[in-house]
C-alpha cells in the first residue's frame, strides 16, 4: 500500500494527517468523484495544520517562560521567589524593576519602591535645557561665586540625549561584573591602557566581565567635530563607549552618575555587580572578584557599596581648590561618601540609588552626590583598606607608591599614567613576582 511519506522518507505534516485520516485509495476515490468533498477535506487539513502550529507556539512560549525564570535565577534576581512567580504575569511585567531581598542580607534595611514606569529604551532624544531664570531673583544667587552660576541655573536638567549607545551590552544576561570608567574624549591613551589591563572584557573562572566608558561631548573652544568623529571611530573598533550630549566638565561629572544609573536601570540591570572608577586607576581584577565572592558567601550583597570611605568631611572653602564649594550652595557637613577613584556596588543597590537620585538636587561633586543618595537610603558606604583612591601613601614621592607587591595585594590604586599602568600591570601579572607574606606571630 502507498504510504504518505515525503520525498525524504519521513512523514510530512500534511502526509501525517492524511494518512491517519483517510486511506490514500479511499481519498483517491473521493477526489475523483466528489470535487466539493475534496475542497472540504482540504480546508479541514488546513484547519488541522493551524491547530497544530498554534499548539507548537504554546509549547514554545512555555519553554521561553521557563528559560526566563531560569535566567532570573542565574542572574541572582530571585531564589525561592521564582517558584511563586513561575507561570504568573507578574514576572514578565516586573522584569527589570523587581528586586527581591537577598537571603541573609539586612531585611530591616530601608526599602525604596522601584520605579514602575522605567522605559524600555533611552527616552531622551531632544536637548531642551533652558536656564531656570527664577533662581536669579534669589539673594543667595547674587552672592554666589560666578563659577557656579551656570551649574545652578541648569541643574534641573538631568537627562540628556545619547550620542553613542550600546543597549545590548548586557543582553545575554550573563554579566557578572560591569566595569564602568569615567573618561573624556581626549584621554584615548588612558582608555587604551585600561582596555589592555584591568578593563579587558573576559571571563575569569566563568565570571563574565564587560567594560564601558562614560563620556560627555567636547567642551567649547575645542575641535568639536573632529574629536567627535574620532570617538565615534574608536567606538566602532571597541564598542565600549556610552556618550551623552552634555559638555564634559568637572561640574557635569554628576550628570554622568545619574545618566548612567538611568541607563543601567533600562539596559543592564541583569548584571550582578558594578565597579565604577576613573581611567587613571590600577585595579587588581582578581582581588576584586575575590572580594565579590566573599560578600556573596556572607550574603551581604543587597546593600553592597564599598570603597575608600571618607567620613566627617566638610565643604572646602578654599577658592583655589578644585573642590571649592561656597556656603550659598552647601553649608553643612557631608554625609559619608567614597573617593570616586573606584568603588564597588551591587546591582540591587544601583537600582535603588537611581530611584532616590531622581528626588535629589544635583550637586557639583559627584562623589558627594552619591553619598547623599546613600544617606537618603539610610546606608553608609563600607570602608575597605584595599581601595587606595589617594595613593598607597599620601606622600606621592614615596617609593611605596610604586612597589609592585602592594599592587598585587590591593584592589584599587589611584593614580597612574597610562605608561605606569601598563608597566605595573605587566609586573604584577608576572608569575615570577614573589612577595613576602605576613604571618601572624
């Protein structure tokens, strides 16, 4: 008897249905005798095929849902809670905004409601930042140092269009550590040194590391168009630059903080940890991952924010200082904050910082602004002796600041030139380097 096989010797879908519905000989009889029945049968086959395709789609969607739950579990978003959310609409609707408490963390820590209206893409496309003219009428503004006028008049402008974006940086959901580096367009040599040392994108012991450089646009008076072309070409080669359309000045470093936090909340919240630092620091990547491992084992991830903590600081009133702040702008002690040369935070805390940052006035010193955000969360940054954002020894000429064995045992050291960074990295990574180990008496 003739079989309903296709030309490869296997059942086709139509052949399968025909074979199990009618005998081929009987079908031939009906097709010859009754054209109307042939048409009806063809429609029945089409309908049956559509039902099967729909069933395959339902099965495929079910598999995708299971994979999504698995991805969340792997990314540390939820543990036992995933069992509750499986098959429920809440999981999908809250993706990117839901951050359940990590078991073992301080469950009594202040909670901040996560934003429910986070856009799925960067939603600022037009720069519309006019000055707040009402501020000029205040007496304190008239007394304010003119250097701060433009900052105060425009500090309500918070988010800016993106000139270069990489929304797919964390798309695979496997980023364990995101290295985020503050830089400016002209410092190509520093970025190149970072890429060839601690900022190299790689996997260490199965832990995926990705790198991003945060940039603004060239300041006035520079060869703006050519500089922009150069940075665009650099990004074509490396694909690791985020750039916003605001001028790259010292007072605008806080804009990098808030714009990155928003970007991270939209595009990269699946990354587990963030190291954020300058482009002139040395980072011992292995020691940094080791610290993350210890914090994870101790279940101290939810509120993780660790670095070179500065406590009981007050605003600097010296007009010659880079960090000068007039009394009209801030006239009370600073909250504890970390030196911006480099610090580590968890993904969960980064998202909460984004939420509270939207309710705070921008402050011209980015390190202090993050301290203000932490204060809003009733948190204090953790001090760690492995973060030396003021150098190993504060006296810069000390030979200890260039001793490789210190670099081998620390996490972050600030600051080094690109040549010094490359040279120190080569020495520290050399397996023949032998350093004395301290043994307790």
